């Protein structure tokens, strides 16, 4: 994207739907400082190793996710049927109707439950669990109070650890139960193996050891943690590289950026490149849905840029402002029309061009999105003020900004945020890859119809979302 520094703002702003990596970076001069010699006391403290704190998801974190993503809100007095229904919802298995179609397969037949009938609220969920090898008997006892042990036995199989559990020899099982602090005589046979595997795999965290030692009814906190750990074990919880407060978050950011390449997706690119040739859009992004964060919409913002040093400083900025958030890195390739009058483009591994019929080029630039899930909506709202103060250029000689700040920074939310205008995302997907082009709302219908003409069999959608004011101004042709 170095060639963009040759472009005029007038040329950039003539593109009302171009994705926004087309801003001039601010030049940042490094301040020098004299090293400070630590005192003897400070030296002693510095040599004392400290274990970095690692954030562990709480029962409340899991409960919030379960409600936001699956509509699950457990009652205070839990029955086994409540837990079975929640497990069935999150594992996403076949429905009872689907499972009975192959009558010759004993694993997909509806079992003859002795205490459940088709009208019972837990019936379909029990069939789902039966057909996934989680429930094996014909007596479900759905109305019984959920015990902590029953919840673990269901969860360990739902998490996908059943086969692992049954490899446990007696001595290995005993060692795991000893870590838990219970006698091996208290749980035996396959139940002991399942409990041991749940301990060793981390499905049961240490925070639940007291509840297991005590036994009895499972609390909603126990159930929510187990449900969250099942989601995590199946890769269905949040997808992130870490939290902004992690000691190694900067290393993870650099690693993610280094291993990201320009996204090819030739079949999809052929379609949206034609949209560029037809002037249907003036720019688009290519992304891969396998990097979706699965964060909670209400707490999520997506921030786009092309310089990894900027991302590192942005994380540091958030930490300095007392904001901690989950972080997901998403590779992105931006494509736009490069006019021939801008001069001969110079290609790099992260910047390629293809010349088109009229002598112009389509340029492809390596970029990224970072998705943040904040701890609360207040922190999410504060993000805007922080960016406008420390990461938004307002003049050519701007100082006191983080590295490579843009005139029109780009960040957006899937849910409403105060002072964020609404624009549209026009999206076309083939398999895991999708192209998106942002536009004003009034232009979305025409772009969507144009995509359909170019690719009638593709998955084409258009939806509204909330974007920062500077980028909205950019879409309206304003320079700042």
C-alpha cells in the first residue's frame, strides 16, 4: 500500500463504496529518553519472577455467551432434563425426526424411553443425546434434580472425550481422582474413567473441585461452566488469539500477521473483479469465514488496518486506558481500482496488481481486521473517544497519535452504538471465502442486484451495521 501515498485525496474520495485502507499514514517521530538506573530495591523486585495472570472464563462469562448465542438461560433449580436440553442445543446434532429416518441403523433409531414420550419437553433432546452416544439407557429421569456428577458424565461425552476416557487404566484413573481429592472407591468403573478424563482434559477446572468433593445437586454456575467447556472442546466458543491484557498478545499478533498471505479465492475474485470493471463497486475486501470470532454482537467491534505495528500500539493504547478485551485477528485482502495515471505500480509479496482492459489496474493489498469483544458496553462506547483522540489524523503534521493513524479510521459494530451512523455491507460468499463492499444504505440494493446478475448461484446478502463517523464521512466524499 506504499504507492497510495502518491494518490490525491480527490482521487480517493471519488470512490463512494471503496473499503477503507486508502488513507495517508501520519508520520511519527520516535521520542528519545535517557535510561533510568534502577535502585537496589527496584532491582531486587525486578529479579523476583512473577507468574503472569491468565484470564479464565467464569460461569457468568459462559452464561452470557449461552444466552446470546443459543438463548439458553438455566433455571436456579436445575433438572437433568434442563441440562439435557441445553447440551442438545449446543452440540447441534440431528433432530429426532432426522434421526429416525434410517431405521436400520441402531445409532439413529429413536430409543424406547421408559419414562419419556414424544410430548415431553426433554424428548427430542434426549433422542439427540442418545444418537450421539451421550445417553445410553432407556431411563432418562429428566425430572430428577441434576446432580454435579451426572452433569460431568453427560458433559465429558458431549465434549468428545468418551473414547479417551475409556483408555484410562486403573492407576491413571486413580491418579486423576487423587488430584480431585476424592477416594477412588467413591466412583468406579466407566464413571471413574469419565471423571478422570474430565479432570485431565480441563473440562472440569479446579474451581469445580470443591463442588465434586461435596457432591449433591449441581448449581447453575457448575452447569454453565460445564456447558461452556463443552463448547470450547468442540471449537464452538469464542475464536480468539488472546486477550489484550495477555503478556504474549503482541507476539501472537505478529505471528498471525506474518502467517497471513494475500487471499486468492480465484473463483470468487473473478466475480467481484468483474464488479470492479463494471463500476458496480470501486473496492471490496476478501475474507475467510473460518477466522470469524463468534463473539457476542452487543460487545463486539471490528477494526480494520494494514500495518501490524499500528495494531500492536492499538492494543497497548487500550491497555493504557484500562480496557481489556478479547482479540481475534482476521486476515483480509483489499482490492480497488489503481488508475494508470498514478504511475507504474510496484508489486511486493503483500501487494499485487492485475492490469485490465482500459489500462488501469486492480490492486490487491494485504490488510487485516481485528475484532474486539469488550467486557461491557461502556468500554465498547469508550473506544470511539479513544480512537478520535489518539488514532485519528486531523492534519498533515499530526503528532501525539499512535503509529500509522489514518484520516478515516474504520471500525464498526453489528449492533447500534451512540453517534455511529448506519451503512450497508454488500456481501457475496462462495464456500469459506466471502467478498464484501461497504456502501451508503441507498446504494445497497443496486449493488446486491448487480452481484446477483454476476453470480446467480452465490450466497448474496446485504445488511446494515454501525460505523464510525469519519469513515461514514469518507463514504460521503469528505476528506476527513
